[in-house]
């Protein structure tokens, strides 16, 4: 099991990034959450088997149509308490 906290920078708000990430995470069986941040980045907690988490990270570098990802800061994290993948309010 692998869990990571991501902060994704670039043109990632206003382009459907959160909805895209929810769909991508659910397709891979990943638990966690995603939210916009006040500084224009998107933050996510992703947790699942290591191969699926790495596959999601590769996809996050591309993002949905219209997104321009310029950076992804990642750090190891604790797995979420709840199963499934959800959207949290802006932080």
C-alpha cells in the first residue's frame, strides 16, 4: 500500500482537473481526496497499491484537456480513513 500527498501546480483550476482526477482515481481503485487551494494549485491525497498510485501520478503530469501541469510536489503520507475518492472544499 502506498499513500502520497500531491500539490499540483500550473493551469489546473478552472479546467476540470478535480473531476478528471476523481474519475482517474476511481478507475484505478485509489482512495483519497482532491481539493483546490487558494494559491491556484490542486492538492490531493492518493492511496492504493504502489503500481496504481504510480500510474495515477504519470497521468496527473498530463492532466485533462486544457490543463498545463508545471509541477507536482509529492510526499509520503498516511492513508485516508475513508474508502473511496472524494472532493473536499477549497483550502
